């Protein structure tokens, strides 16, 4: 029998947490043969709600679920953790300045980074979902000097999946025929979904679409502003699709990308494609043996270059702001 994998989820009593935990426990995060132990981290007032979710998890009688711990102490939550899904974050509220938002999140992701540094297992893999995800990941990473930088990632898989779905609709091709899409930059409205290297049934996607107006005025804004459209329609932010993307991200990281395809993830830049070293930016990535690698050698045309640069500039500005606040 395999040793269980310790999976820590922060903000576990929130909306995304509720959509995520049952799928982790059923084997969809790591594989249908991998037992898991869950650690739920919440702020003290939300512990009770987390206990309710844990009762429901018990009631599912998932064969792979070998235990649930609930705590408000990050050191306990990350003790021996192999996978950390950092979902809880301080949302932006009306009238809040960016500096206030970054400072509030620094107060969450700094201590969590330190707790990861001091307590997690050697093979810890971190996915930050809570926004601003890229910069929260940067803060956690800065507080975890003993953990390799490559273990800190930020989620752009939801943006990737949204782009896949929009492209499938536009071309009429099934999703299974679309490959090599890329989300570049920040998980924010400046992100750039790139179809110039994508393929639809083996043909270049930009050539199949052959409609730059659609690209600039429909596809890119639809993908980038999808979160707001869902709030407007549903009266609540996306939760099940965000949880689904988190599952996809970790499953791919652990189990690899299919031959000939890639995905998108926010990972620490090594300077590739002119993205300053150290920024946590979304790139086209393959995964193999539990490691993400940036796809190299893609030609970046002017249309793409200006959009990638704008999103990366936003990441650099966020980094400078958290640096000034002393958070990194
Ligand atoms: P959700 O579970 O809906 O969202 C959690 C975070 O995910 C938010 O920062 C949200 O950002 C982000 N997110 C990223 N991508 C998406 C997406 N595509 N769609 C929606 N959200 C996305 O929030 P809830 O308020 O329901 O729950 C948050 C929980 O976290 C609460 O239970 C709270 O107590 C807890 N919390 C725990 C902390 C801790 O463990 N130390 C710290 C802070 C909070 P955005 O707001 O921009 O949508």
C-alpha cells in the first residue's frame, strides 16, 4: 500500500475550497490510486465551517481519504505537506488601494511561506490560487529561502481552460483537437492568451481563425474578463471552474503533459522570453517527472510582444510595490 500524500488547502471553508476538497479526496488531484490526507487551514472564525465540510467529506466514505486535520495554525497545516493549495486570500473590497491589498496579502502569504519553509516535506509543491495569485506566490517564495523556487507556482490554468473553450467554440473543433495554447503574464485582466502557436486539428490556430479583429476585440477580452462576466451572471465568483483548474494544474505537474502538447502555469522566470528573472509569470510549460519547464524557441510576433510586455510590466510593478512594503 502507498503512503498517503499530505495535501494542505488554505481557505478551505470558502467557495473554491468547497468545490475542491471532494475532488481531491476522490483521487482526481493526484490519481485514482493515491491515498491522501487533508489538512485544512482556516482563519479562526471559519474553523467551524471547515468542520462542517470535514463532516461531509467523512460522509462520502472516500476510500482514498486517510484523514482530515483542521487548524488555524500554518505551522501545523504545512507540517509534512507534499502539496499545498493556497486558496484563502484577502479579496479586494470597494475603495481598497492596491497597496492595502498587497499589504493584507503579505500578512497571509509571508507567514504561510515561512511555515512551508520550516515544516513542509522536501518534495513540497505549492499552487497559489488566491489573488493576486502571482504576487502572493512571489511573497510566499521570498519567505521560504530553503525551498527551491521552482516549487512555487501560480494558477493560470483557469485562463488556459477558458481560452481552450472559446477557441473550440469559434472553430467548431472538439476540445481534444486543440493543443499548444498559451497564457502569458499575470493572472489579471492584462493576461495574454496566445493562439499563434496553437493548433486546431493539426493546423495553426491563428490561420484557421484568420480574424485578427475577433482575436483582439472578442477572444482576448472574453478570456481576460471571464471572471467578471461570471460574477455578473451568477451573482458569485467562479468557484467550481477555479477548483477544476487547480486540480488540472497539480495533476499535470505531477503526472506530466501529453507528448506534443503543453499547458500554461505561473512559474518563476529564468529570464526566458524577456520576462525578468524571478518574476512569477505565466508561460507555455511542459511537465515531466514532477517538474515544469518553459517551452523554448517560440517566435513572438509584434502583436504578442506588446501584450506580453504589458502584462509582465504589471507583474514587475506589483513586485516593486511589495518590495517597497518590505514583503519580499
Ligand atoms: P473563494 O473561495 O471564492 O476564493 C478564494 C480566492 O481564490 C480569492 O482570493 C479569489 O480571488 C481567488 N481566485 C482565483 N481565481 C479565481 C477564479 N477564477 N474565480 C474565483 N476566485 C478566484 O473565496 P471565499 O471568500 O469563498 O473563501 C475564502 C476563504 O479563505 C474563507 O473561508 C476565508 O476564511 C479564508 N481565508 C483563509 C486564510 C488562511 O487560511 N490564512 C486567509 C484569508 C482567507 P478574487 O477575490 O480576486 O476572486
